[in-house]
C-alpha cells in the first residue's frame, strides 16, 4: 500500500504498522476510535482522550519536546506526527535513527476527513473509518443546510495578553466556516493575528467564542468581553467552549460541527 503524507512523501507499507507512537493528541484519539488500541505503544503528555484508555500507554513527552530516546526504546514501526504541532527537527532525527514518520496536516474539514480515511487504510480499519466519516459528513451536511445568509460574523480567540484570534489557513478557521460562520480575520497575514479590544469591537462580531485551549478562557473572560461595543456583547453571544471542538480533528468533529453550528447559527 502506498500513501502520501502531508510533506508530499510517498510511504510504502507492506503490512499495517503494529507498534505506533502518536505525537498528536487528536491522532491518538482517532487511533483509539479506529479500535487499534493494542498497536498504540506511545503517546504524548497532552494525549488525554479517551481519558481512561490512554492512561495505560507510555508517555514520551510533549508535542514540542518529545523524548526521542524514549520513543526509540518503544521500537515503533511508525511514528505519527503533525506538521504544525511537532517540530521538523524531531521528525528528521527520528528518521535519521531509522524510525518511519508519517506526517499529517489537516487545515480543513475535508482534509481532516481524508486523513481519517488514510489512517483507516494505514491500519486496515477502513470499515470503522467509514463509520466515523459518515457521522462527520452527516453533521456537516446539517450545518450547511442551516447556514443563513448573510452568515454571522464569528471571532474565535485563542490567547489573551495579547488577544490572538483564529485567522485564515487554519483548521479552526474552517471549522467556523463549515459550522455556518464567516471569520472577519480570515484575510490577515498572520494565521493567528493579534487583536486588541478596539480591533475586536471594530470587527463587529455577532458571536465570540472563547475556547479552553490553548489559553484556558473562562467565565471571568466572558464577562470582561461583555463590555465591548459589538453585536456579540449586546446580544450575550459570547461563549466559553471546549477547545477541542475547534482544534481537534478526528472522531469528535461530528459533535463539534453540531455544537458550533448551534452557537453560531443560534
């Protein structure tokens, strides 16, 4: 079987990998959803779903600072990584040590669906992957059918001091769009532009989303932003949401599309 990864490299697999290390939390969750638990030998410190099952796996460090020595000790026949979440030099060092690395990089819901399909093919769990894909596509179709015109203007913040927002060319941006919104910061040069409260108010968002990761926004932050002069503040449509709903691809996308669509479309 031949599969091309996000770096454009073709990988040849004569059989499914039997010992995998995942360096990406959402990939880890996807592998568990594909029911290949026994083939997962290592995960990162940030791999927290599914909560109980992941506790039994060896931890190899963070996404940005994994222990390459610990990974090597696990004797994986494949490491799964992400172009944005993991460092290029770690991928290169693993490959120099003879460890195969398959790199993924979904920036849209469509690409994320394709990656679920690729992981299903890679692990020979195509039927299970198709079930997950159909759940996502059903939720996606419902969100599309309910999307109004004009679309609500939606800002999703990812950081505070300074405020940073989701810009274009990101998976989170496409989640906003596919859930029925339009992103006023989509055309910024930076993928995650800095925005002060004046720019935030000037964008006149109808909805503001405050995800709990990577910055842990909470109720205090929501109340603070209610002072903004914009429709989202006036209508009380500023919401603290699970960070995974915006940034994790994989089996939770179906629920994410449903929840985000309800918040955005109303």
